[in-house]
C-alpha cells in the first residue's frame, strides 16, 4: 500500500524501543529517572536536564556499545514491519531523537534507515574511552530542537509529513508536520494523548499504519 506521507519521522526511546536509553545507562538511578520523566512530560525544559544527566552518569564508549545492544533487543512489537511497510509504500523514514547517535546507529541499520536520515546527539570520548562531552551544538539537546530539525528537513524536500513519538519534545513537531501521532504503546503521557492529532495506545507500532498508509 502507498504511504499517505512522503516524510515520516520517528522518535526512538519509548517509541521504537521499549526503554529510555539514558535511564538504562543510569542503571535505575532514581534522580535520572525523575529528570527524564519530567522532561518527557513537559514539566521542565530538556535544556535543563540533558547535560546534567550525562554529567552524573559519564558513560564510557563501552557503555554506549552495550546500550546499542540493548536497543536492538528492545524493539517495540511491530517496529520492523511498520518501518518496512512505510518504506515499501514510498515514504522517506527518519529518526529524530535526543538519544545518543552511537547507540541509535545500529537500530537504523537494522531498520534499513540511511545514516543521513538519522538525527541524534553524538557523544565525545577521551582516548581511553571515558566520557568527555556531548555535541553541545546539537539542536536536539534543547527544548524546541526536534521542531527545528524537522522544519529544516522539510524546507529542503517538500511533501506531506508525519511524526510519531511518545513525549512532549516530540509533540513540539506538531507545529510543522501534517499529522502528529502520539504513541502510548510503551508509556502513556497525558499531555501527548490530549494534544496529538491521533493517539495510538496499542502495544504494537503497527497500530499507526492505518493512519499512514492508503487503504
């Protein structure tokens, strides 16, 4: 079936995978979990927590490789089938996430999403593999960043667009896409449920397909 949208954007954490990468790196640290939830619920700006969480955790290169492995084993039910159907229908599929680029790359490869269509935040490491910093120029580390990234992509290539995500930072893209789908199959967030154009509470990502493919 043909895609209704030329450009389809996906969040990663709690949308394509069942975990929050930063919380997994923190090993359940309650302070990190609290900050993540507050940011995803739109209670505090992402800018205020992004660097703070990483400075607490200081993940090594080895930690990020381990997270990449966890991502691959945590794909949401129906994720591969959903992405495959959209690509077969002619859609350009993108990942737009505040997650860590080095950990997200293997998921993109699994889903046949081109490297140039992956927008995430790169980490920097010292020669011994210890944490150095994150890309502080990345728009994705701040409130409103996803909207700006999507806006820039759409400015270069016209066509109808949709975004699928679970959090408040995803909801910001509603301003620039034709359809915003809130995904509650992993975590339900009331702000997203109330403001999404469409809300999918199914545990499988395939629940979004009727809104994205022509019948």
